[in-house]
């Protein structure tokens, strides 16, 4: 695993960390490759219960590596840049995004400092986002003449609505964590000093929960945007039935009737 993205798996928790703190964790080609490799490793490990995505140091990710972009502008004429950038995104970014979306495990983003460009794209694709109250956000793409990547044109309208998504993407303005929470982009904004503890509490709650149920919930929510009601109802019925056949469902019912906390086993 390349150092630009680290993956630490302990006790069922996979910590995926963008690890270029000296460059505000901006994403260069090596980091893109490492990111895809890390996600593939997570997807291949059924023992992982929760994924936490974060950045090393004081920032989540300040977007793409503009210095590398500048070198590519110097090295390649426009037709070659078109080929290079499309291949880069299709080879490294898109497969990783699709793998992350198909994980049955909950994915939690822990965000501090700058979260811009593709950093905001990655964050928007997570299931739960906990942000420090001093974090700063921006879509940033339009400020350097780009359109978005990393799935944010799909994630953002579903989180904040089409009109607000267009505002954020077209203007590229910076906004704070309180605004991000108020528009539904982050789940919770917490004091910066308490960010680690807040994420640890969420992770502990998820690890103690029904893993099969989580997977079904994620699949249903992801499918709902493209389904008519009749199709979604059919998916719900099938997922509900699959959950009802698990040991976790039997344990949940027993615990409710016995007025105790359930002890889910993930089976």
C-alpha cells in the first residue's frame, strides 16, 4: 500500500486515511492508485464491520493536486490532456467509488479542516459524515474551470436538493460546518476537540448493530432514487424477508420483549 493513502484494519474497523498532510492531503495520481487499492482491500475483507475515511493531520482533503495539474498542462496539448484526465478518472477514481457504494459496511467520514473538490466528493459518498465545527467546505471545481468528478454530481443533489447542489457547484463558495449540517451535507457538526470521540462513539454503535440489516438498508436507500414506488416496495419486501430469517432479527425481538440491549452477532 502506497504511503499516500494508508489503510489500518483493527478489530473490525478499517481506517482509510488520505496521507499527504504536507500537501493538505490533495489527491495526485499516486494517491488515486493507492485509494483504489485500499478500497479493493476493504471490499475483499468480510471481517470488516465499519469503514472510517479521514485525512492525516489537520485536513480531510483540499481537492486534487493543482501542482500536478499544472505540470500536465505544460506537458500535454489539449487533446492529450483530454485523454489523460479521462483515463485517470475512469481507471482509478470511478472503480473505487463504485466499490465504496456497494459495500455492505457503513462508511463514516471524519472531517476536519479543508474539505474541497474531490475531497468533498469522497465525503459526500459516505453514509455518515461527522465534521469538526471549524471545518471548511467548497466544491471548488468551477474555480479552476473544471466540472465535478468522484460522483458528487450524483451525491450532492440527493443530499441537498438540485437547486442547492447547482448553487454549490456553480459558485464554488466556501461554507462552514454549521451550514453543511443545516443543508444536509454532513450528519453532525461537533466541537473540533471532540471529533475523535464523536466518531469513536458512532463506530462503537455501528459495530454493535445488526450487520445484515445495515447492508439491506444501504442497498434500499441507494436504489430508491431510480425506482418507481412499486419496484421499491418489492425490494423492501424481499429485504425485510431476508432480515427476518437472520439470527439478529430473533435476537432483536427477544431483547425488545425482555427490555434489554440486543447482542447482535451479524448472522
